[in-house]
């Protein structure tokens, strides 16, 4: 049985640098994508103390909720809707300092204040899902999060 993620660094980057090899060890050798997504969510939720962290997977022209940690979430999101649907449509990472200022933001939880969403691409450059992380504080995410969360989702094998 895997132990809880142990992060002792004082900085955000330091915590990510500690988390990355631990998450890699969790997913190495495991072929099941759902199991790997679930472990990534749990590791980041508790290791980084995120408010919400989870995956949405493209199914039948919608993003459908996948493994996550945190409060209940929206089950389906259309392309171009909210932060997740916009990241899917644009095929780019979106960092939102204040979700209330994002046009068309989908408020799954009123406690969510800032967000980062990264598209997950297959080898043919098609978006097959998004990785969504929310904070209950404003302006929580930056390029450091984008860099390390990208490295983490790149550990998934498609």
C-alpha cells in the first residue's frame, strides 16, 4: 500500500520537486489510466493542499467527470464552456486568478476562487481530457504550477 505523499519543502516549486518522483513511482508499472488518474488526484490534493483536483475526459463531444478529489463537481461540460471547456477548445493551459472574473465560469463550488486547467493531448495532438485544479484562494496558480502539473500529466501513458 502506498504511503501518503510526504512534502516538506517550504516553497511551491520545492513541493512540486518533491512530489514529482513520488507521483512517478505511483504510476510507473500501472497500465490502468483510471487508477493512475485517481492516485495523481489524491497525491496532489493532500500533498499540495489543493481545494479540488481532477480529470475530465472527452466522451461523445463533452468533457465527462473522471477521477477527482474534493467537493462534488460538475459532471459534464461542453466545449467552450467554462474554464475547462475553453482549455479544451483552445488546446492550451488556462490560468485564472479570479474565477468570478472569467466569462462563462461554471461555478461547481462557490468556494473555488482561482483555477488552472491543462489540456491532455494524445500522440495525434487531439485533446482527450483536461486536468483541472482549483484553489479556495485568489491568484493561487502561475507558470510554476503549469510547468510541474504538465510534467505530472505527462507521466500518464496514452
